[in-house]
């Protein structure tokens, strides 16, 4: 060993399944595993991660390039390195590129692992009580109330749904001061404050049972907390988290992006004296890095975040919670195509701590793992506060008159029900999972349908913005006045979306507030909070939305939920569509009757004899019964989770290039397939949407009875593809455990 430098293995952000040796010009030890270095790789400066110190090498050391050390010790903890090493093998993705996905952007860019300014607010040193007395704004009063307990980061106030306008108004009045928060060097468990800020409500016996079972689990185990909608799963999480924090251990909570509402954050900030950090898409790069440092240095004890929060270093990790574990947003759909649930369970195993998966509608994979004895199921069957489960009713659209309302998605019977409920002062939630005004635009004379020039996709009509928009690549075009094919000016809008239904509702019920909640009408957290506030205060009685409305919101005055278009999701060539439909409808139905009033769910359909719809409305049939039936069907058809699948995907801007590449690969694979028992490969197929963003997409699907066989086969696929290094402009990817069909 040399006395002046240390040889290290470095994982770099390149599509290569190996690490590279460099030398660091100082003597370092194992404490630097997980530290970043700057290296020259193929004449480019790159940030890489040290994975090994003093690896054995079999070539001349003097030829090694120098790596510049960016951290004096590892910033990526050992458990994350192990999780990523497992993820790299399982998902067939290079380790260096896995690190790249796992790090916040500023660390990938080589910036320092340290804080900068953190804007915060505190009460003015001398508070003018006469000015305080004059304040009428509820939000401004709320800010003053929160600041009584001490200074708060502006980021926290924003997450709790408070607008910066209210903060600025108080700063202007001289009641609140803006300052840069100096981060104290105190670990969360060294504080002398009690863990709880407020006394929690008393749990019911089912919740108490769940809290005891999970809290007594000292080592690794995966629990499924299977609670019907409104059964108080969050309260169970909060009580279990309290017990973990009291032991001086930290907690990671993963949630779908859609569930990160101010309501969620507020419950955590109000309940605990322990600092809470968060990671999600609404944060700046700087705020993400601050949260990463907060957790890595134990300044915070709780991290709430979307899937990438999984890769944050957390010393003394005592619990991982995955809320709404069935949600498809836990699966990354490009680059490192991991599923956060799979890797979170692996991280729990490495840390020897319990993992809790929560859902009213668990995924079939999770139910299957319960049946195999790998997970333990805990049930919550009682709605919190004694609320009753909703009643289901069907409307047979075949018996409804073809009114203007029905053309926009609302039949006459449902219109009358909406009128009755709102007249009683109740609220109504209408669910339609299709945004925009009309599904597509067609020429009445020649039948030309307006499609996206970059994708094989119909353009959706957006009336308010006067444009046609592609919901795949988000390209948009001015709304045409005539057909480009025949010059005819009679253009017909076909199919309805939330924008059109909302327009009809406002016309039909002019004296009632209508809130439309979808990705077009809600682009910021504050817009969402404003709409939710109008609903909570009863200013608006009708809510219409996409799945943004289906998850986690509490509307005690909603007594009627209307499902406008179930039919479009019943007939799909994706074998998961029935599972997804059952989950979504159960979740939406759960928004009804959460207060003291009994709720009803009305489903409009042309297919009243459909098995899934009849199971959903049967009071003796719950989601698990449906799920068990779907599992039985999957078993008979040898589909996941009884088999393991992977897609081999390829695309190019040149259709012939993409097709001939994957066709050649198919030919080569047919010759090695015989070495692998119980493994099937489909022939080459176009994706459902072959052309997306001017690129042509093809795939093959590999199905295997054994996970090990699939992994071994995919390694062979990788070798074949790397030997023939990809033709220019052809992109190739492997997707293991896909949840969408291509």
C-alpha cells in the first residue's frame, strides 16, 4: 500500500455495470465509503461515489487517474448503498446511475454537503397588541398562533397551506420578522421537549390493537395495515411513530404525490415537537438538500416524502411507513425503474426495523404476500367517529333519456339527486378521470380526427384555453376552425371531460358553488388549498374532479358521490385494469358519508350486468373479496404475482432502426432461451402507442415462473445488448415488474 494516496473504486453515472479504480491523493479509510469524488471519465468531469477502499487491482497503479475528494466522509449511508446494490441487480440498472437517481440534484452537481440560508419567520420582538386585535384574516391569525411556539421555516408554513401573501402582510405590519434560521447542532432525540405537542384522541379497540402489534415489533417485519376508507389509518401511524420517536429512533413515511396535502403536513406539525422534514416535487433543489442534511445529521426525526425520499440517509431508522401502498406513483417509469415498496422493504430488512404498508385497497402483490405468510395483515373495519359505510346504487344509462346533460356526462336521474342533496345543504362529489373539455375533435363531413403530430394520440379539446392538447407529450395547438383535410367548418367535439361537465354544472346549478379539481385547474398547492377551503367552509357544494380528489381528503358533508364514467375503464387489454378500477372506485366511494350523515354512491353505466360493478355495489362483498377473485383469475392465467415479468423496450426516431434492432435481439434470444426452463418471450410488438414524442416504440415481454430464472436471463440480455453497443439513436431499457402494459 502506498503512503501518499489511496486506491478507491468509484461508481460513475454511466450505463456500465462496473466500478472504476482511481486514486485519492490522501490516506483515507472505510469512513469514506459513500463519499463523493470528482473524476475525469472519458474526458468529462463527473461526480462519482466511492464504493470500495483499497480494492485489489491487477494493473500498473501509476496509470490511475486522480479522483478529487468532495466529502471528508461518506454522505451516502451503508444501508442505502446496500439497498441500491440490491436495486441495481434486481432492476438490471447500473449502480452508478442508481446513485445518480438517489442523490439530490445539488449533490449530483458536486455542491457542498452543507446548509445555506434558510428563510424563517418569528414574532416581532415587541408585539403591538392593538395591531393584532385589528387583524381580520383567519390565515394571518393562524400564522401568529403557530409562531407563539417559536420560529418556523417559511417552507413549513407553505406546506401547511398558508399563502406567502399572508406572511408578507404580517411582515409589513411589523408583527412578524423574517430572518435566516441558524441550524442548531442538536439531534432531535437530545431535545428536552416532550415528543408530543398535543394530546392525541383516544383510539378505538381496533386501532389500539394495531398500535400495540406494530409498536412491539423490535425487528424487521412487514405489516399490511388494511383499513377501510375513513377507519383512521393515519392515527395508527401517528401513535406508532410517537412510540418510535420516544426510543430516539427516526421514521420514514412515503406517500403518493397526490396525498401531500396541507391536511397531511398539518397533522404531523401539530402533533409532534420533533422536527419534521419533507421531500416532494414542490420543493426547490436547495430545500431538498436541506431536508437530506436534516435527516442525515439527525436534526429531524421524521421524513415525509414521495418515492425518492426512500434514498435519504437516516441514522437509527426505526420504522418505514408506505401509505396508499397500492398507488402506481411508487413505481418510477423511466431511468432506474424501481418500485419504492420493494426497495423500502429491503431497506427495512437491512435496518432490522418494521415496515408498515397502509391501504384500504391493497395491491394484489401485497395480498399475495400476506397469503404466503411473508406479511402480517392487521384489519381496521370500523369507520372513525362511528361514520356509516356508504350505500351503492346503479343507474342504467340505457333507460335514461338522451338529454343535454347526458351528452355531457350527467343523466337526468343523477341531476335530480344532485339537486335534492344540495337543497338539503349537503355536498356532492362527482368523479370523472378525464380532464379537458372533449376527448377529441372530429370533422363532421370527412371524419378526420385531430391527432398529435408527435404521438399516436387523439388531441383533447381544452375550451377555456382555446386549444387542442396532447395528454402524452403535452404539446398544444390553437383550436382549429376548419378541417385541414376537406376545409369543412363543421367540427364536432366527441366525448366529455371535467371542463365540459363543470361548464354544464355551473349552468344547471347557477346558485351553487362548483369546484373543479384536476391538473388543469389546480397547478399549485395554494390553488388546491383555496378550493378545498371553499369546500370545507361550505361556499361550494359540488366538487368535480379526477383522481386528485379520490385520495385522502376528508369531506364530512359529502353525502353523495357520483361516478360519471365507469364504462371506459371496464374494457381494457391491460390485465391490471380491473384491479385499478376496483381500487379507484373504492377510494372515491370512501369520500362519502365520513361525517354523521349516511353517504350514497351512484354509478352511471351502460353495463349493469358487469361482474365487477355488481361486486362493488354488493353490501356483502368487500374489496378483499374482489381482490381474491382477481388473484384466482391471475393464477389460472399464470400472470403476476404468480409469475415474474419484464419488458425489453426499445425506441428510436427512425422506425426501421428501432424495429430491426429489437428484431435482431429477438432472433438472438430465441437461440439462448432453451437454457432457461419455464420462461416465455413474446414476439416483437409495437407499444399501444407506437409513436410518442416523435420516437417509435417496440417491446417484447418476458414471463418466468421463477424470479431467479428471470434475473439470470436478463443478465444474458444485457450482455447481448452491450456487446453489440447500441446503434446510434436507438434506446434500450429493461423494465422489471412492470405495472403498465406497453
